[in-house]
C-alpha cells in the first residue's frame, strides 16, 4: 500500500499554462505539506495544512494555490507557469505538526518541466 | 536566521571504507534533528530522529549522533546499496507548529 501518493509523476507543459498536482495520504495523518526541490536538490517547504487548515505559507508566488478538500488530500494548483517553476514537487504528511515528534513521510515526487 | 549546513557536498567511498557525514545547525529551541535518505527519482525516506545532545541511534551500518551544534551520520563498512543523498533537517517551534528546515544534503557514492 502506498502511504503518500502523488499524480502525475511527470508533468511537461508550456509557459503560461495552468496545472495541478494531486496528493493523497492513507496514513491517517493530520498534517500535509508541499515542498519544492530545485536542481541542486535543496528541499524547501512551500505550504503546510493541518486538518484542512493552512498553517504555513512560505514566501511563494500567489500563482501557487494549495487546496485541501479533506485531511487526506492536498492538491497544488499553479497558474501562469514560468520557466523557474521547473523543479520536483514533493508532497509529505506527518502525524501532527503541533507535536515535535513530527516525522515526515514523503510522496514519490512530481517532476515539473516548463518549456 | 535558522541555518542547516551539510558537509561534504559529495562523498565517494570504496566498499568497506567507513566515514562520517556532518550536519551543523544554528537554530533557536531545537526540537528534533532528522536524517533522511533520498534515492534518485524518489522522495526522502526517514532514517532517524535525535532530540537531545548525546543521543545516538543506529540502524544497520548507520549511526547518528547529536551534539549541541551538529550531528554526524557515521557509515560503517558501507556497501554500494548505501549510495544515496542523505538529508538532514532541524525542527524548531514556529507559531504553534514544528516545521523542519532541510540542509542541501550529502551525495554519497559507494564503489564496489
């Protein structure tokens, strides 16, 4: 059973398009995250939701909008894609970000390429 | 500003050649230091969490240690399957939550 799944695994699109990435976790966790990993492998947090409520919103262009329909799902919608958005996007979940025993479980990643 | 620095950036070892990876950090109110392993094309996979200076944890050929300023990931007699990028993350309270900050990782290659 896949704990944290993401779709699609690869996404190739043109500049200016709008795209979405979906994430689902079956671990029963309360907190979900979106991370961006650049070409130098630096993993940087973008958003965090705890029980469908946004708790972390790092300095990310407002073209990026997360949506959490329920605590098992966290989707990422990106408007007006730019070349600099090309990266690998990881979804993750943890039991509860309000506790410090906050081990994160990551999805397989979505490699986004903007042409 | 909180900072996590990992060294070396890349490390090549011969099979059986033991070594250590370093993660140094500056963070106020550390509440956990995590080590993850990331294989190419995959998401990071949890290895260890350390909470206080002096703590050690082991798993197979890996042993993680923590001081007040840094953590080491010791790899004893590595095998080619240990080749991966090893990520360190530190966690501190922020607005009622605990959100980790990752280092840039150490890319380890173990040659047979």
